C-alpha cells in the first residue's frame, strides 16, 4: 500500500523534512493550513487597504510590493517520516526578508510589503496570478512545480513581472524552458549534484552506486548525478532502480525485511559511496547501516547537498537562523532560504539603485554590479545566461554541516561558484 | 675576553631596549568557541593564563584605567567583567540581547554595544550598571567605532550594508552611508578626519570623510593564487601617525598593509587561517592578529612588516587587545 501522497514540489521534499524540528499530525497540519489561507486572505485585504492609505499619505513613491504565490498542498504526515513538513514553508522566508528589507528601508525611506497569494489546493494558480496582477505586483516570488511556473509565465498578466522561482530545481527551467523574466534562487539539480560530486571526488570516493526511485524527480536527480560524475571524472558503477515497496517499517519485525532487501540491493557491487535519488524520501532512510558492505550514503539522504541546512552556522548564518527561528518557531529550510533570498534581492536592488522603479531595479539585479550577501561566504549574484542565483551549496546531514561546495581546487576562469551547475559555454538557455 | 664582555653588554643593552617597549604588556584574546580568555606575555609570547568566562566571548575592550577587561559574552546576553589584577570575574554588566562587539566611549563611562539579533545599538552606563539608551539601526549591527573626541558613533549593519553615524549628544542617527556588502568594522583615524569601514562580502574597505560623510576612496584587494571570494576584509588598524593601515582579510589568511596616505596596498602578510581582528601594542611596534580557524595569533613586526611568530591560543580566537 502506498501511503505517500504529497507530490507538489517533490524535488525539495527531503529538505523540508530534514530540518523541521517538530512533528505535527496530519489533521493539525491541514487545519493550520486552512487557517493560514483564511488569515492570509484577510491580511491580504487589510494590507491592500493599509498600503492604499499609506500611499495616499506618501504619494506611494517609495513603496515596493512583493508578491508571494504558491499553492496549498495536502501535506499528510507520511509514514516513514518523523517530521511533517511545515505549512508555511517558503512563505516564512519571504516574510523574514520583508522585515529585513524594511529595517534597511527605514534609513533609505523605502518600504516593502509582502502580498500573499495562495492558490487553494486543487485550484488554478492562474487565479492567484490574476489577483497579483490586479494588485499591481511587479516582483513575484513563487514556490510552485516547474510546469505551473511555466503556465503562469505564459500568461499575458505575467508579462510585466519578474518572477522568482524559489521552489523548483528543474534544470529544464534554466535551459530549453528558460524565460527572460524568470530568476531562480533555489539551486538547480545540476548545482546540487555538482556540489556533492565535487566533495566525493575530493574524498576520492569516486565509484558511485546510484539508487534511483520511481518518480520523475528521482530520474532527473539521478541524471544530474550522472552528468556531474562525467564532469568531474567520477564513475557511476551502476544505476539501479529501487523497486522494493516501502511500508515494512511499521510492521513488527519489518526491519528484517528492509535489511535483507538493502543488503541484496547492494551485494556484489564494488563501489565507494551509495548515492540515492529519492526526492520524496520514500526509501532513502532505509539505506544507512543496511548495505552489504559498510558504505556511506549521500544524495537525497545521508549527506545531502542543499541551499540551507539547520546545522549551518558559519559566515554569520547563526544570525539568520536565529531571526528565522524567532519569526517562524521552526528551523529554516532550503525553500525558506530561496524565498528569503528572492525578497532580499528585491530589497538589495532598491537600496543600491536608490530607486523603487521595477525596471531600474531589475536591470541592476541582472547586472554584474549586483551582489547579495547570503551568509554562505562568497557573494551571490544572478547568472546572466540563465537567471540562476550562483551560490555556495551546503553538504549536511541532519546534525552536522559536513562541507560547503565549491570545494577548494575546483577552479574557474571567472567565478568559482560557476563550477556548480550549468556554465555559460554549455547553457542551452536562449531567452525569448 | 674583554670583547666578549663588551659584546654581551651590547647585546643585553639592545635586547633590553627592544623588550622595554613591550615589557609588562599583556595580550588578551577572546576564544569564541573555547569560552575562555587567553592571557599572553607580549614580550615572551608565552601563554600565562587561560581564564574561563561566559559563553561565546567575542568583542573585548579594556576599561579606561586598563584595570578591567569588558567581554561580550554573546550567548549569555551580558558583558563579563574581568579584573586584570586578580584575573577574577566581577559581576557582569547588562548588554541587551546577543552582544557581538562594542566600543568604550572616550569618557570611559559608557559602552556602545551592537545587539546583533535586535537591530539595536545599546548604550550601557558602566557605573549605573544599566542600559540607558537603545538606538535602532540596520539589520545585524556589528562594527562600532567612536570618534576620538567622542562626538560621533559609527555603527555598521551587516545585512543593511550601511555605516550609520550617530550623534552622541542627541543619540540620533544623523547619516547613513551605503557601503559594500556585509560591513564588519569601523575604525577612526586618530585625527578624527576619517573612518574606514571594511566590507566582508563586498571585499573592500571604504574610506569615509568624517566631515562630509562621503566615501572618498575604496580599497580593493587582489592576491595572486587566492580566489577573490576568499578575500573578506574584517579587522582594521591605522597607526596614530596615519602612515600605515592594516586590514585582516579573513579566509585569505593575510593581513594587507596599506599606505594610509595614498591608500595603496603595500603588501600582504601571510598569517594564520581566517584572520579576524587586530590589535596594536601601545607603541605600535607590533600587531597581533586572531586567526579563527588555526586557533592561534600571529605577531607582526610593524617596522619590518614581517610576521615574526604565531602562538596557539584557545578555540576560535575572535577578539584581541593589548594591556600596557
């Protein structure tokens, strides 16, 4: 029996679970979500009203509205998971960044308002986009699957908007399906895979056994690992589909079945590291300590490449972690971070250009003069060829920050961060 | 034999002349992760004491009479006070939440503290032992520099990327100067004409004219073989005669030596890993650096511009001062 249902942005599912400290029951999560939607609608109306009156006082000259668009998800607390995903994932990051922007805005005379447009579960995000367009939104942060982002972007109502993708890691969005008004603050799968494989190569764990789940995201993640292995001269010893039906853990003595299955899966193969492509976390947690030979696990389980991680404390990250904890009462995830980075990019562009004109801000944001401090050491900026935010990628498990890529020694002609992901000479993105 | 005695005498004379300037001087280092203060003899460079203090000690400053060391115990939300004669902790001072670093007003009576989590600068009256004012600043206030005449406070906010100038009399922010990303440290020149602000992520040092409150020059850095991303300026020192500036470059593991008149980088001195903060001894013949990853301090000879020694201290050294 298959228990796992939620599939909306499967790619980052592992990240949402990883660093969420509290378990919530399904009923509670859904209830919270329902409340959140109602509240956000009310707040949205109030905010519109409030900013309207504020505009009347100040002439509205220095106000910037940032939209946040996502879709309510049915988030069951699925059986193998210990922690349910938070209902406000992504959104909480955007809210924190608005607060950060406004602290700076006090000194520059600029104010920022977050307008939240959450499409109901099973509804059409196009309706939320319509509301955003009606509200005059020019900067829209989205946390949606790739297909829905493309559908939104195709709408005439999105024409004047700059859309930030803070949820979908799909490389296609940065390649053949790239769009001129689309920027990406969440790392692509290629970036995550490169970050991991660079580290494996540094450790000389170059013989990889790849275990691949059944979803489209799993397949794309495995493709990205294969591409990275080729790029950095590691070896995929075998790419094996994982077909064993999950669900045994709840059965009494179920662990014997798991042990036998994982041992069989890994027996007779000579490899250094087992890399898992299981974005929905359906079986990755079964693998540690069960392999035939003692081998480390990496990928979507074990050592995970991610934009943000709970154990990360360097480069002042403690401050961001603390601010986020205070605001959201939980730990920041990669999707929270991506939404935070998108809204901060808007704030930084407003500060640096001393302008609230979206055209001026976007032009600056895409230029080589723009940089964003994202608490990961190196400065972040948007790649001119595909709109991806170049950034260091963390390698962490649930309790420890293991490393940060790019690894020392992986050199680049212009910017070491561009050793992660698709570089300019190989991009297939042609902006339309 | 007579020659030998003469030589010995000469050697002793030279030796005592050299050591005189540092005789009795004490180097004090805060160890962020070790939760200790390391005490070294500035002359012999031997560690003489290691004193357990509050959690996550970062910024440290000497009291005006040099008899006490104030320590930002960041995770304890207080200022620890260390008696430098007995090396015993005295009752702590209040600080506001998460004090990272601070500065002592030239009057010796007030501490100006960056409360990193609350976007505030807190002013603590040392005698009254209480916070007497809070000034809202940008996100993650960090560097704190007070003009030599005590009239102007410069605070840098890391995420807002500004140097805020605060009027000490009215306690109002009177100017905001946008600098490069993640400004960490503000250092005044001894004549009060300029303050220098380092930007850790931006990789620059902005020289700001204190009267005009404008950036008049930006120092940039380039080190062969070191990626630009690793050049992250943090601590700054400027000699009293305004001839030389020293800038700690973080994970570039180097201290840049600046001609403080032309703003040219004269050279880069290789020190320990992730060099963070800097301190002169009192005649400015030595610079001491804290190296956060290699857990040591490096000692720079200012005359020869050479690194003469590194000395292991505690876990993650952060702040350093020298007590005459």
